[in-house]
C-alpha cells in the first residue's frame, strides 16, 4: 500500500510515498507558486484551491487547471473494507465501513446534504471516524441512532 493515491478529474491516477516527496526537486517561489523538476521536465504550479477536509486540491500546472483527489492510507483501508459511499446520481445505502458505535448523528429524513457535509460520526477502536457525504444527497431514511452498536457493512442511512 502506498502512502497516497491521487486521482485527477481527467482520469489520471498516480501513487506515491513520503520518500518520493522528499526526493522531489521542488522550489517554493516568493509569490506562493512552486517550481518542480521531474524526469527532466519543468513545471510551474499554483495552488488555486485547497480543501483539506475533503482531501481535494485544484492546481494550475503550467497554466492548465487540474482537480486532484487524494487518498491517504486510511482512505485506502476504508476502500478495502468495502466502504465506497454513494455514487453521484444514484439511490443507495451508506454502510458502516467497520464495526463501531454511533457517536453522533444529527439528521432528519428529507434533509438535503452537500458534498463534504458530516452525516455521522462512528467511534471505532477509540477513534472518531467522520462519515461525510461524497456528493449532494437527500436523507431518505435513518437506520441507526446515537449509541447504537453497528457491524461492518450495516446500513446506516438510505439516501437519494
């Protein structure tokens, strides 16, 4: 497993580790832009937008804009556990990525949620795991309440 997997809005995917970052030929310019040399090619990079909660960056690379979605090791483990969330434009279920305890849930049926909004907090292995909306959605039904113990892959919410 790599430290990070990056997917772009253009379908490009790449993986890298902390050691790759340390060996990168990167210079931060005074104006906040960056200059990178990689495989004998030069890149000028500007960070246009950064959302660390959603692990999303919008970069201009040599004047061309890219949207990046970053998955760290925890995200990769959640993917392996089968928690991929709701796909855009579909009706579906949001399932528990692991066994745990519903720590916080403050939703109502019919409530509209935006991408990145917190749906609930699941406590597992003494850690709080925030379950967020991956896309805009509406809560169709709530299958759990605060204090419920849930199993892996148990349905937490039905959304549309």
